[in-house]
């Protein structure tokens, strides 16, 4: 029998053991808990997830991984302390709401701004989870625009290592980084293969740079209206030592992800500067070259200094090098990007916004960022397989974008132009600068110089057969049929907008400018107020005709006189026909066709004048004009003169035009005519002339200068 003292000692030992166990548990809990978020650490999540999967072998689960996109930017702007507080609030949300979630089983902070969770597949809805996470981030800081993306892995084999499951979910997450169309993605085996390929590219990228495997190609940018080359874009290709060509769409995203893109871009910039220097030294007249700047390049503080030093090294003007920045780059860190761009522009570089229209904040970006030109994302018109209504909408959007960019004073380039239809349509809405395979594929340096040497681009083949009749409303659409018909067969025409006595040209065809006698570029400043080109006396006439077309929705007609341009061109008379198309905001869309009636109008006015002068003269009167080249044209013929020759006025004018005897001075009287002109006096020769019917008679004439 143990004594009481032994019992007390035993009890005391048990208590120490229990306390030790409790201490170990406390330490384990601390070790399992992430100090910033209060959630499970990576190791704890892996361990508890493995255990849970073993305990529930018959259930289906999903492993989800998400991160706070642009969290680095948030830390840079607000400080690390604010970033840690943000993570803590994310953790509090999980801990407070875990019990209310039907699918959430285990959750933790994997690393940095990455979070992971194990979820029951039967109850999981990715859209619901995405909405919950988005709302959470917005509640924590409504002022900062975080984007949430989720990688998902469906667990079909519980025996797979949990760390590997997390890696696969991360592969799905990373697949979204360059894709702004989707917010979540499921892992598939193709992603694993992509990862293997990615590692191969990463291992080879630095040796390839040392071996000069990256080669520069140049794609010309042309003015489709004048058929001239205005500049070119430098594009990099990876030609491996084995001779295979790796396209940029494969290696550029990998290089951006790894950070190597800056080294590659510097390599391209240097090679382009070397090429420009060679061309100039050879006396070649070469255009400026556009080079790409990756979104990752702006995180390097020396980018402005590097480019400036490069220009100085090769004794070039900064305007030789245009810097293209993709629109998506503006979404990463707008304040930092704007600061760097301002420095580059102050150094003389021109900044081009590439892929305009591909993002969701294009207009804001254009408003806030200092750029010198815009490159249009051709997705606006590349897909014309939709319905008539959809194509109509696409054409109007594209036209509005071009008009808006022009209105703020920026040049616009359409890239990816592959067909005659696309080129013609772009030209008709005022976008003349184009780039794409329709003009040229990317060329090696020698082929580019040969291309430039040609200077003139070949005109597109004219359409051989007339396209069937179309309603004028069809010309609002961006379709091949409407574009080719609009530019080829309908004469001088355009789609115009009439708003509060202001007439704007939305889409004008080639014949329109041919009829008024000026180029598109010359007319551009007046495109948004075409009334400026009409004489003040004729503007009310045009306004009345436009309003009549709107009110009656029937065709209206008027004749107007235009003002001459500063290039020495003369004024002209135009016959205008207007047809109502549709309502647009505060204004109206109309189809406008024009015809030059200057000759007819001048003739009619002259005829009226001559009639008033010679109305009391009994003899037949004909007024001729002798030009400096001694050619003679008929200006006026009286009724009495026509009766004398037994011909109508139309026949008389046509006879003169054809060089027939009647109505013209016979050869025998040329000396008399010339003598009259030289002396500025009258001459009275007798002429033997033939009538229309072939009969001859003597005519006494008075030739007076």
C-alpha cells in the first residue's frame, strides 16, 4: 500500500506532464498560426488537409488558391504596415465567417498575398466565392481597385501530395495573369506541360542572349491614303541555334513573369539604335522606329537614363525612337507609370499607347496618361460574323473611337490590318495610318530597306463587278460588302451627323474628296464642322435641306457654293442630296451624296448675263473663249445664231466641242481672228460656212476682243 506522500508525488508528476502537454499544444498552435493573418500557415494547411482527406476518402473536394493582385503596388503606396493590416483583416473575415460557409473546410495563408482553402465539391460555386472575395477586398479598402483571380484544382486522387495540389492550383491561377477576360481557371494537364516548357525557356533565355539568338524584324506602318511609309515597328523573334523560330507569343509572357524581359528589351533597343545609325551613315532616308516597352520595365528606375544614354551613344534624335506601351500596363501602377512616361517625354521620346480598346478603362487611361499617339486594337472590326445589328454597332463604335482620338489631337494607327476591306473601311472613317499583313509581314532589316526603296505601295485591286444595291443604312456597318460598295460605286458620299446646325462627317468615301478637289488630310480640320466649308450665304440653304430630310424622312436637295482652300484651289458649286438614316443622341444621322455642278452653274449664270447684254441685238451672237494654248471654247450662243445655223443650242455647243465647221471660224479666217486678238480691234471678214444640213452660205462676222 502506497503512502499518502507517494500519492501526492504521483499527482504532482501528472500535473507537470499535463502542463507540458498543454505547453507543447500552445507552441504547436502558435507554430501553425500565421502571425499576420491569424490563419493556418502553409505547413499547417498542408498537414491538416492531408489528414482531412484521409478521414473522408469517399468525398470530393476542391483546392482553391487566390491572391490579391497588385498587392505589391498597395504596399508601395501605403507602406508595409498598412499591407500587414490588410492581411490581418482578410484573416479575421475567414475566422468570423468560416462557420457560415457551406463548402469551406480548411483555409490558410500560403505565402505573401496568396490564400488557400479546401472546399467540398458538391457545395462549391466559383462565381459565388469570387463575388464573396471581391466584396471582402472592397470592404477592407474601397479606395483601392484590387482584381481577384482564382486558381482551382479538382482533387480526384487524395493520395497526391497536398503541396503538389497547391502548385497545380497556382498553375491555374498563373494562367490568368495575362488574361483579363476570365477571373478563375481550372487546372488541366496542359498547364503542367506548359510549366515544363516554361522552365526550359527560362533555362535557355540567358544563353540565347549571349549567343545573339534574338533577331529584330520590322513591320512597316503606312499611310493608306497617300500610300507612303511613315514608320516601322521593331519586333523580336527568337531563332535558336538549331534554326527553329520561337514566336514572341510563347516566350514574351515567360520573360515578363521571370523579369528577364527588361534585359531582352534593352537588347532590342540597342540593336534598333545601331540599325538607325547604320542607315543614316549610309545616307538612307529611314522612318522612325517604334519599340515595345514591357509593363515590367517600368519597375526599373534607370529606364529613362538608359534610353537617353543610348540615344546619345549613337548620336540620334529621340524622335527616331517611339516607345509603345500596352494599355494594360497602365493598370498596374498608374502613378508610377505616369511619372516615368513624363520623364521619357521630357527627354524627347514619343509615347504610343498600344492595343487601345483592349482593356476596360481605355477612356480613363487616355484621359490621365500623357501619350503622343494611339494604336487601335483591331478586335473592333476583326470579327464581322455577327448579325446585321451587331455589325452596325461595331462600325459605329469604331467610327466614334477614331473620331474621339482625332478630336483630342492624337494620331491613330490601326494595327492588324489583314484585308482590303479593313483598310478601305478604316480610310473611310478617317483612320489612314495602318499596320498589318495586308501591307507587309515583319521583315528582316535588308528586306525592310528594299521595301522602303519602293516608296510607292501598290493600290489594292479594284472591284471588278458591281455589288448589288443596298439600302443606305447598310453603310453604317463594318462589313466587306458595304465598305467596297461605299468606296467604289456610289459616287461622292458620306455618313454625316447633324446636331444644332453643326454638320460632322463620320464616314466619307474617296470620291467625296475627289469631287471637292482636296485630300483627306487637307479636309481633316473641317471634318467635325463641315459648315465652315460652305459660303455664309449658302449655309442656311444647307441647313434647311438637312432639316427637311429629318422632318419628312424623305430625300431633300439643295445647291451650295463652297469656299476655296488655302492651297490655291477654286470655289465650287455642289448639288447635295440628303437622306435620313437614324436618330443619334441629340443629333441625326444622314446619308449625304454630292455632285460637282460648277460648270453647269457657271454656264447658267453666264447665259443669264449674256442674255441681258445681247437681248436687244438683232444679229446672231456667239461668245468664244480663246485660251493661252490657242484652243477655243464656246461660252454663249443666242437663239438668233442657232436659227441662222439651223441647230439647237445643245447641237451648237457639241459641234464646237467636236471641232466641226459650223460655229467655228474657218481656217481662212484664222488670220483675222489672230489679228483681232493681237490688235484688240474689230475685224469684219466674210466666211463661207456650212449649216447642219450640209448647205453652204456666206456669213459676215464681227470678231471683237
